């Protein structure tokens, strides 16, 4: 079954829509779901043109397609366990929160908290991801615990904060403090990063671009050749300000003159 | 008439030992206060009556009309924002939270532009803090990190730290070692026994390095960390570990520079490490007089200290998403009520500009930088001058504001109660 949701024109297009009901399993019972637009509860059909093609007997056979102005729609795919969601353009915050299975594919950019506290399944974002990609909720001790997040563009600050399990793969650059408080899992950054893995307790982070301002509490222990990439990386253990059991591999370590160029930092997260 | 033991409502110190001379409805003299206290208590830029913006400028309107219009605007909004609260008393703050729940609004306080990141850090790793009385009587090592109390909290050093005599530190300055950490040599740094000058944005690295030294892992550190010589950090760590009782105070230099709450978390974890060797505490130097009170009141009622979103009838909290600056910056909200704060002066341009695009109502005794952004301003009493109420000092101690003079202005709690009642009327409750 294929459910196509195309946004309708809205009187107040800046209002956020909270749409955790948009998960494949909910459409087995029909498309008459509700979402919140600001502080008003609306029928899905008030905000979207809905087209349903075919039928399905189980949620894993349901594909939801989102079209139109979707950048302010939050929580799509929250608690999703199976099935597929394809978003043609940008998507709002909290896409794939707590998801445990299924696939989310985002054609454009994803706003903050993409795949927050994800447990399983996979998210592919073809654009950029905002701050806190694959991280945890405020005050939570564990971030993403399983599954896979792949971002073809850049990610913002605090990417993979509290990463505990699963794999996060960023093909572009990361903002400030990627992998901060990491406890497990694997973070791969193909581009540049600034101050990665602060307070890291465990897990592994590999960075193949330039690392700006590597923290002074990471201890260089070895160099290693990665045969599948045919590159040599410098291996650090850290963060020794904490237990220091994490592994950080860097292909291009920073140089001395690059220690604190504050003007190279990306725009900070606002909180 | 001289009123003794008056509480200054300006900053988070809430100094409660002022003598104020009053002549009728005017404060004519302030003793024991700093220059900020004197300007606050004797200042006079009060708005005489409610005003409404028209095509031809401002017009005065009655309180009844202003209250009716405010309630109507808030009821019609799909995403109203209630912001401010930090320069009024707890009684008004609590009514604000009830209004937010009633209309499905986001309610936020000035923590978002000061110590909100400190709260996030405390929620992650706890708060090894204490009262200012403990610091005054016990602390022989004081660290001021990313703050300048000499200019921002002028009596902090004389009442509680450097220049204060305490039970276990009778010789005041002679018994205390003061360390100042900052990116520039401030007035406070001139008083310090040890000044650590950090490159801009390097706080996290220096805190991590200090933690590593205290854990006995300092040997891996490079010669210089964020512009600070490794030897100086070893020396400072030694001073801290040998202290009988140490106290760290931090300000916006830590909370509002890159890394934000992670800087504060690192400072808290340094404090935890130091507690393996001696007694150490850490506390934020709060800015607005009752900003701590707004965190307390919000938490009692909603479970969260700031940035509380009632859009769906339940309290949701996610700073970065439900914070006033972010909501305004994205142009999300379609009406705003500002109480006892001045976002026009403190918010980033994009956020303040959105206030001018939507119907914004300001409840504040003075003409401020927010006034030109508003559609409506309603003057009220000023907590601690012509209104009494409860406020919380920066260390969480509740202190009762005194009413020093009588005035014809309504208390903001009364105004808010009337707005609340009008909203219920409109909603047909």
C-alpha cells in the first residue's frame, strides 16, 4: 500500500505541525488521523491531500510518501517499528524519534534531532541534518542505541551526543562537539569536525576530514592502516578527563596553528 | 522615613541589607547598595498609563480595555508565547504558568539568554552547590569563571567571597585565594591572586585539562591549552586540591560561548573530581533578580524550569525547540505576552524583529527597548519597590521583597489574574 500525503496551502505556514501519527502502521486502519498545528488538533485531511494506492495486510508493506512544504512537520516516524517513509523535500525536527525498525528516506534536509534515541531501523538523509542528529533527549543518559543513520550532507553541532549503539555515518562535515559523551556505537565522519568526542567513555569515532581543535585530553597511542579505505589513521584513546576508553581515529590530525581558530567554528546551537 | 533591611530586586544577589529613605511616594536615598541598586530603586522612567499603538502613534487606554484586548489576542493565537518573568515575584510567575496552560502557549523565562545551559548541565550531572552563607563562612579558594562580579554583581565579593569575613576565614582577603578565569583582563581579574586568560571559546578544553590533572592524567597534556600554559593549570589545580573549601562561580562567559551547556557540565564534573580531594562547590552567578524564582515556580507547576510548551495541553520541554529565542527566530509564534523583561534589548535581531511583526503585549513598569516592538504596553508595580512578593536568590534561598512605597499602579499579579479570568470568560468556562 502506498499513502501519498501532499501538503495543502496553509493560512499560517510558519506554524509547526506535530505529526507523530504519520507512521506506516497507523495507515492500515485508514488515513483519518489527527495532527497538531500549533495548539489546535486537526484532521490529517485538513492539512494534506491524501491519496491511497493499493492495500496492505501488514505495516511492513505500507509506504508513506510526503510531498510539498514539509519542512515544519515534526515527529514524522516517531516510534515507527516497520514499513517505509519517503520524504521528497525537507523535514522538521524529531524525524524518526525512538524508531525501532523500518526505513525513512529524506530527499532534502532534516531539522534538528533526527533519529533521536533511535533503537533500530535506518534513516537516510540526502541533504544536511541539523543539530543533535542521532542524539539523546535533554537530560537523558543514552542517545541512539541501535540502527543506522546516514547523512549525505553535513550535520550540525552535537551530532551523536550520547551515542550508545548503532552507526552514524556523516558524509559531509560535522559542527562542534560531534560524539560528545559517546558511550558506544560507531560514528564515521567523512568531512571535517571540531572538538569531537568530548567526555567520550566508549565507542569508536573515525574522522577522515580535518579535525579542528582536537581536545587536549586525547592520548595518541598508535597509527593504523585501514585496508578497506587504503588510508593510515592516527589512533587516540580518550577522553582521559573521563574514563578514557573511547577510540578516536583521525586521518588528518589538526596542526598546531589550527589549535583555536574561533572563527572557523560553525554557527553554534542556540541553546 | 528610613526602611531597614530592604531587598534590592536588581540582580541575583538580592542583597537584603539596604537602608532606604522614603519621602511619600518617592525613594530619595539608598544606603549600603551598589550603584546598580541605587539606580534601580531611585530610577523613574515609569509609563503613566496603558498605551496602544495606532496608525498615528501611541494612545492611552484604560486598564480594562488593555486587559480585554490582551485576553482576546492570546485566545485567538495558534501559537502564543509568554516570555520574561524574571524581574517580578513568584506570585505573578505562577499565574503566568496557569495562563500558558489555559491557552496552550509556550512559556519561557530569561534563562534562555543566561543560565539555561547551566540548567541543562545540572539536569545531566547534578549540582554540587551550596548557599552563599556557606561560601562566606568557609571558602578559602574562590574561582570566578567567565564572569565579572565587580561590575555585574558589585557586592558579591564584599558580601560573600573575597572581602567578606567568615567564621572559618576571619581575615577575609588574607585567608582567601581568588582565581579568575576569563578571556579578557576584567576589573575582577585585577583583584585575583591568579588570573587565567583563555583564548575565546577555549573553556571546554581548559576544564577538560584541569579534570585530567586532578585525575592524575596531566602528563598527556600539550604545553599550551587554549592559550594557557600547562604549568599554570598544574599550579591552579594544586591550589584547588589543597583548599579547605573551594567555590566556583561562573557566568555567561561559560554558558553563552561555544559548547554552552557542555562547558558548564565540564565545570561541574571538575567540581566532582575536586571533591575526591577536598570540599568544592559550584554555582551560577544569576543575573535577573528573580530568574531563579521563575525556574523554581515553573518547575513546581510544570516539572520543567523554562521553555515549557503547553501547545498540546501537557507540558513539553526541549530547549532549542521550545525556547523563546528559537520560536521567535523561526517566526513560529503568532502572538506574544512579555512580562518583566526586555527582549528588545537582549534578544538576537531576528528574534526581536519577529516581536514587531506579531501582536505583542508588554507588561512592564518602564518604557524599555521592547516598547517600540509592542502593540500594547500595560504598566504595573515594580516588585521590590511598590509591590511585595517572593523572590529566590541565586543560591536558591527564598527572600521576601518589601513594598517600600504606595503607588497607583496595579500589581502585575493582579493584572495577570484579570487577564486569566477574562480568558476563561472568552473560552466559556
